[in-house]
């Protein structure tokens, strides 16, 4: 039996997305309804979805989650950056549940225990990272039931450079090994460029999308650490997902939608701070 002390309460309900259950259901369902039915016949091994407030990136995220229509996954591995704590390479909440206005989502304790036997994972008692939580209401509306493995990755490429790749490889290898005996979906949570210019974000995100579509991991990594620019705040999450997928024969990347905050608000002025968003899936060919 769980108590509230076992639950990671939402830090962003009522700000990043609606705090009232009925309002949140209406918003998520409406965003999903605007997306055409999935064209892919096979199920995705991984999805990439943005993590800004729903008013900004919710429609883009809906393109990713629409791919789960009429599909079932019992467990979902959430990969995202952590910007609030320096905990080493990987961290998972020490809580047993994540709370949203749509209900509590249970962490997969057995999966996490096995992962801890393969990697050094820090258990965090009070994380305030939004990039994983913000994916949950969409998952709660498209999947009948599931458990989560919410993994925060520290030390992104745009800060520490190529050393981050080693951490991605370790986690990807562990996940690929576990995928041989356990079926799960990976969600890589990431926005794209964060720059003080709309045109620069459009240019950056177009280049990023081209490399992602080609699944050229080496060039993506090189692109993400050059010039110390944030080209994707969840860069390590994306690379980890691609590496794990590749080990299991899933190398086809499909991009469903790409936009940015300037497109959403209509403010495309030169010098305007802008954030890019993308939704994509990784499939077996």
C-alpha cells in the first residue's frame, strides 16, 4: 500500500499543463485528435517528444503519441535531461509513483533493480525535473496501463562534449540487453535549439532533423557538441535511444512534426528567443 510519501508530486501541473483533470483530458485529447492516423504499420521502438509547456509544444508532442494509437506497452523507459542537480551520469527518482492530475503512475521496481545491477544509478529523493513528468499525461491518455522507468541523464554534449557519449553507450547497451527479455517503449524527451533568434533556430533544427532522419549518430554527436551551443537539450536522451535501437535492428527514423515557439506564438522577429520542437519515431526497417 502506497502513501503520499512514496509519490513524486507534480511540480508543473497548473503551469506547464492544466492542473484540473477534466481540463487536462480535454486538452490532450484535442491535441491528439488534430493529428492524422499513424501511417507506420510496425510499432515504434522509441519516440522522441518535446517537453515545453503544452501551450507551446503540446501539438508537436501529440504527433509522437498518436503513433501509439491502438497499441499497448506495459512499461515505458523515459529518458530526459536533468538541469537541477549534478548526480553523476544517471538518476532515477527514489519515489514509487509519479503523480499527475490523471492519476499516479507506478515505477517498475523490478526493471530498475535489474538496471542498477548493470549501471551505477543515483536514486534522487526530491527531483524537480519537468522533462519526464510532462510526457505522462499523453501516455496516460493513449496507453491503457503501464509502468515507467524515469531516467534522468546529466552532463549533456553541449556542456561536457564527447565525454557524454560514453554514458550514452553504457545506458544504451544495458537497455538493449534488457530488451531481449523485456518488451518496452523508449521515450526520449528533448526540445531542440534554444537560441536568441528565430531564423537561427529554424536553420539549426533543419540540420538536426536531416542528420536524425539519416540516423547518422556520429555526425549528430559531432553536431551537438560543436560551438558549445544547445542544439538539443535532451541530446544524451536522443543519442541513447538511437544507440539502443540500433543494437536491436531498429534504424529507420521517421519525423512526424517539427516546429518552434516562434511558429506557435507568431513572434518570429529577429533576436527573439526561440525554442525548437520535434516529434519522431525509431522503427525496424
